[in-house]
C-alpha cells in the first residue's frame, strides 16, 4: 500500500486577486499560505513598505502574483515589493518560485505572435517594473538554487477582474467606448483559470512562458464581447480619426473621452500586439479556453460557477 504524500507548503501572494483565487483552488490539495493586505490572510504586509515576517516557516513553492497596473505605484510594488518578499525568504528560500510578470515587458512595437525569445523593451512604468523584477529574480534564484518560472500573460479575464480590463468592461457595458473607424488592430487574451492550471503543471520545470489562448481578436471584437458579458452584445461607437481627435480636444475633461481618445491611448490601441502562448500549452499539457467565448458565457466546456463574472458598469473600482 503506497504511502500518502504529505501536502507541500505553498505561499501565494495576492491570493485575493483574480489569478490568486484560481491558484488557491488549483493547489487546494497542498497546504496553502497567503500574503496580502487583508487581515483574512495568513500573513498581512504592505510589500511597498517593508518585508513580511514568516518566522521560521519555510515553503516549497512561492507564487508571487501581487502587483499593480498603476503607473505611479508600479515601481514601488512590482519591483521594490518583490525585493522585500525575497528578503523575507532569505532564511529559508523556497525550492520553486513563480513570478507573475506581464505582456507589457515587451515593446508595443513588437508586433504579432511574440515569443519568449523577444527582447524585453518596456515603454511604461508597469512594463519596466516587471522587467526589472524578472531580472532581479533571475539573479536571486540562481544564487540560491531556486527553480524560477516567469509567466507573461496577455490581458486576463476571470472572477475578480480589475485594472485596465475592468475599466474597458465598464466602458463597453455603459456604451462609453469609442472606436477609431478602420482600426483592425489585434490583441491577445487568456483566461486566468488557464494561467493557474499552467502554473500548477510547470512550476518545478522553470523557464519563461507567455500565456495567451491563441485566438487573437480585433480590439473592437474584444470590447463588443465584453458588452455581451452583461447580457447582450452592443455595437460600439465608431468615429473617423480626425473626428475623434477634435472630440478629444473639446471634451478631454470628460473621463470617458480622455480614457478612450487621448492620443497615446489611440496610438496604442491601433497597433496589433499579440503573444504566442504555445510554449506554456505544450509544456504544461493544457488546452486554452477561447476567452472571448468565455466572456460571452457561451464556451461549451468552461467550468462556469455562480461567481463567474457578469459585470455591471457600477463595478469599477477607484
């Protein structure tokens, strides 16, 4: 009779976030510890301000998902916060460390089907902070014999969606999104569920992996699918580029116009930017769900639950 394996000790930072909730479920057979800002976690710490205290506890695996898409806070949490976490792990480094990076480590001019071999050349603080954290972790893990896995996901969808993606959802559902006529730029998407499943399968292997479902869609198709998440698909407002520019000049004090028609936003949305996520799928042995179908609640095999989001415009967080 085979002896039952003892559960592994797994630390998940940002467990209350979108990906964190899926990771908790995926690793439910292990002994899970969580770190976050809320009292409900096992360890409570603001990583921007200092190191958590793990006492004499040691972990087999650390999955570090705590991070931000806020440009002003990015360096403090994504980079310095990662350093603070590692300083707290110095006494007992884990066997394996997974870092949730971002597609934003790549240049917006990188084009389509970007692979992990593409050089990182971030153009904003979020991407730069993630790239710096990756570099720091490579050195830190190598020096301590820790297996490092870096995940660079495309725009993620799932329970607890936040940040830029939630803002887009709200604009789409409220009919406030404005599209530039003729813009057929494509984007990549991925379900947080699939990212969590992939992490579970490859964390002992290590390496750098993009995460993308491979069903690259036009930006406008993504936004219209977001509107369908609330019950029915809306056709978004389309404007010629010159009209959009004049509307922004006249009404940029209106938040929805500034969010959708500011020159830097328009320029970014008119460039195709897609990831090749095949390496993660092949290494982990997973099949991605079609994220657009999941958003529209029509994917035949997705494990929907009562918590699977059907969003309303009022859900945007400050």
